[in-house]
C-alpha cells in the first residue's frame, strides 16, 4: 500500500474500521513511512480527545462518533478514487506544464534550473557568523514538570511561552486541560475548566486553543490568561470529515485567524465574533494562514490564495498544480522579511518549494525538494525539515547548509544559533551556527518533537516522555 492509499484510509485505520487485510497493510506501511506515521499519530491524538470528552447525554440518541467519521471518510475515499483515476488519465506533459502557473498576466517568474537542494555551502555567508565552536555547555536543571503524554509527530501538544508564563496541555483525571506555569519556578498558576485538544496560542491577555465540541466537532476557544476562565468559543463551519487541524494565527487589529478544513475564519480576539468567513474551493485542506502587509495568505494543493485581510475578498490566486492524493498533501506557508515561502505537495514525497515577494507579487525562486515536513522562516533564512535540516538563503533559494537529523521537532533560533533535536540513537539537542551549519555544541540523551525555546538565558524543552524541562546553560 502506498502513501496515497494510506492517506485516504488513515482515519478508518485509527477507528479500527478497515478489513483485516487493509488494516495489516496500513500498519506495515506506517512502520517505514515517517510522514504517514506522523499523520497517524495526530489522528490518534484527536480521536482520543474528542471521544474522551463526549458525554452520552449530550450527544442525542442517533449520535455515533465512529459512525459519523466512517461515513464522512468513505465519501472522501470515493472522491479521492475518482480524482486519482482522472489524474492518471492526464498526459504527463500537461501535468508538468501545470506544475506552477500564474493566474494573472504581468507576473515575472524565475524557476531555478536545479531541481533539488544540492548540499553545497553558500560561502558568501561565512563572514556573517561570529559564533565560535565550543564543547557542550554545563546545564543546571532549574525545574521540571510532568505534562500530558507526548504525541509524536503532532503539533497539538506544543508548549507556548508568553512573558513569564508557559501554557501547555496537562492531563487530569485522564482528560487534557490547559495549564499555566510560572517560567521562573515551574509552579502551576491555574488549570482550565474546559477540556482541550491543544494547538495553543497566546497573546498578552488571552490563551487560545482547540477544544472538543458537539457531535465530534472542534471549537476554537479563548481563555483568560490570568485565571484560565473561558471567555468565548467558536465552532468550526460545516466540517465534513475528521481532519488534522492547524493552530490559529494572531493577526493585527486584535484579530485571530483560524483555518479549518477548507474554510478561513477571521474572528475578533475580544469576543470571538466572526469578522469574515470564507470558503476556499479546490482539493486538500488549507494551510495555516500567514499575513504580510494588508494581505492574508493561505494555500492548498490547488494553489496559493491572497485574501484582503480586512474583508476576506480574494485579491488573486496562483495555481500550483499540487497533488491532493499524497500523504504530504497539507500545504505549508511561512513568512519573514516581506517574503512568503510555500511548500506544495506534488506527490511521491516531493514538494514544490518557492518564495514570493509579497510587495511585488512575483516569484523570486522555486525548487522541487523531497517532501518537506516543516517550514520555519527566521529573518533571511528559511529552514526546511524532512529527514534532514536544510538552511536556505531566503532571497536566492541557495542552500546554505544541510545537516542530517532524524525526528520531527522544528528548528528555532536564538543568539545566532539554530537549535533542533536529532532523534537518532539516544537523541541529542544540537546547536549550529545559523549561517554556516557548523556544530557549536550538542547535548546527548535528548529526544523531543517539540521546539526548544530559549528566553532570557533559560531554555525550555518538552521531551518525548511528556516532561517539560527548564534549563540554565553555563559555558
């Protein structure tokens, strides 16, 4: 069974609703495919949260969570099968020509002649580095806190730090809630009354997360950052299947934007009331949104969409010719320094990676890469993670450096260093010079799919066993 087949049946596999031969075939595929295994782990996490929160007396006599999901997924499988048949009937020449088309005249586009990110160091960046190689620093463990069990490959249980507070999922009586910790002491400040599926986000006064809603749906909720009290909740619009959601994104003018399946919700942060809601046509779920100037960008395998941030009206779109049948069908966006970076799945574990200048609305560079699992833009550097870490010059698309690293945690940046966890062997936290990729230090015995966060000289990391560690580095 290949990735496309597994991607169409992963929800039914999690629910145990496949026949024995198919169940075994999917299980065998998951043992050797990190991308599909990540989708499986996140689906398991969501199903557990929604089923665990359901109260029988509130669901009605005709409700069955599994039956609703099975029905929706079967519809999606039939649609996907028809699309796959049609896809194979399209001539190869037409598929290539449709790979990246501009949807209105006047655009200028440059596509690199190289089809892959070659492991060649960009020498012109060496002079920008002032970081020196050192031995692993000595570490003083300030405190540790046991949170909810880790969900490998999922972003649902990531921690968030805002000023002196850390927000995270906390298990209590076998259910997950949002907890606030004092980053200085690790002391718990409050535990929310409402259950949560995670995907946390915070501003100065509120904490946002997804929560189990009615009939297996997901709600976006806002909690008071002072005491965790529920301020408001907003249900997703017309969900037609179980989905791997994204964390919401904070926008200007006291707004928050949330993509659920193929719908973009822009809400008031103050009360959760919708400012505008827009459904995007095409195949595949939408990416998390990113903002640049007065525009909002979302992407699917069908293309990149630019919306007016104030009204939700479509300003323009870029057809990208991606493949919605791939297990990597979730498109990804990142933004920094006026550049929009996009990864669009092409199928067969390949992605179209490109950079667009937001002000000029033109493609700066474009490449085909092995399927990207994460995009992180920091300043003028784009970090791409699959089974390796690639640092790409944001303005040219040229590879600065590549580093072999197993695992799934994002790359983070602080004080001239790029941090990530390599899960190979016993695992290790690695610090590299962000421009040259030179190893500065590493700390053995660390495994995590969460981001390493360094704030005010203190490092925070949630390891695979669900324990959050607060560390002070010396040397």
